[in-house]
C-alpha cells in the first residue's frame, strides 16, 4: 500500500493537471473601473475555467496603454477598452481590437458623468463656466467631455479649463478644491459623492447631449479581442466570449450577487457597493439596429472632432460570438 499510494494520488491528480495544461491562457488588459465587472465575474464564478480559459489580468489605467499592449502582443483581450480608441486604431490598423461586447451608458446605466466639488454652486452643466475641470484619462474621455460642454454652449479656455488626471486622484483633488469639477467614471463618482467630496451634476451625458436621446445607448467601452487571437485561436476566442456572455447575463439577472466584487477588486467600500451604478453589458450578437446606429453616430462625431482620424464603419470591428 505504501508503494501504491503515490501512484493513486498521481492518478487522481492527472485530470486536474491535464485540464490546467489544456487551458488556453488569455491575458486581459483591465481598466479598473466598474465596467470591468464582467471580467471579475467570469473569473470568480468559474466561467472562464469552465470554458477552458486561464485568464490573467494586466492592469492598465489608460486606453492608449491598452491599445499599445494589444498591438505589441502583450495582451490578447481587453475588459473595457474605450471604443473611440478602438475605432481610431482600427481605422489605421484593421483588426487590432475587435469588440465582442459593448457597455451601454446613459442616465439609467451610469458610467461617465460630471460631478462638482461639494460646495460648488453649479446646478447644471451650463453653470460650469469659469470652472477648473479634470477629466478621466485618455484622448477619448477628454474629447467626450469637451464635446458635451460644447453642446451646452461652453468653450474651452474661454469658459473653462480642463486637464486629464488619473482616476485615483479624482476624489482627493475634489475634496482639496484643486479642481471645481470632474468628468469622471464609476465607481469613483459614487465614492466621491458618499465621501462628501463631490456632488453629482449630470450622468449619462454622452447619450443626452451627443446622441440626442436620454434613452440612447452610448457604447463608450467594451470587451475586445485582438484580431491575431481571433485568427490564430478561433475556438479559444469563442469560449472566451461564452464565458463573458455568462458573466453579462448574471450581472443583468442578479446584480446584487456580484456587487461584492466591486469591494474585492475596485477599492469600493462594502457600504457603497450596493449603490454603485452599473452599465448595460451587452454582447455584440444582442445589439439592435438602433444600437448599432447610435454607436455609428458616436464614432462619426469623434471623426468630426478629430479623435478618430479616419471614417470607419463600426460593424467592421464588431464580432458576434
């Protein structure tokens, strides 16, 4: 029995070893705001593992860095890549970032928004005249902030100043009065509001002011795979998408059950996690014609602004998996 025990243990371990060896490794660039939630759900609930995917996170806190990592081959996927950054690189290097899911944002599904420091008198976006504003990082976020302010009649330098700042400094900068307002993202906005550092001025500003409808879906970010990964490992890409779809479905059906992951992975307090707004996580295969039209309008506006250098059809970098 003494001699056979190691053989028995080895036999019992063999399936686990085989599964680990057979899993496809996927490195995922993660921009750690609440729209990255499907990644953590898929990891923690075992959806990736069930599909034979070994996912690992590469934290990158700016969309241009994520794009660079996709080009260089340092990652195969992105959890929540800003879509204007994706459109821009795809217009120059087709297939760099192919979206399998998009995150709908508006006044109901809150992500991007303007907040003001707690004692600022502004009651509407128009009241930001004279304000010192900071923006979530990256050219796309800056451009969206400027476009929304232009839509309400405010012009940069004449009416306000704006600087991009890493998400980690937003709460402190508002509390200290270094900036009067911020174009920020969740969960930072809720954290700032509950800490008494800020007051929410208006959320869902892209849908309301740029797409022209409060119920429009502003698809400002989403989950993407590199074209190389899709070409070289199509079955692994399909299984990655299947896990992602399960995560999105669980968030929609049982949001309370996954909100603790905001505490675990996104520096959100247990008190705040139940109230942090979540975006509308949608697989590309579930988009409606109106959704695609809204997305095209969003990208076309960015082309007009020069954020996306060349005109591009959005369906050229969407993949229904």
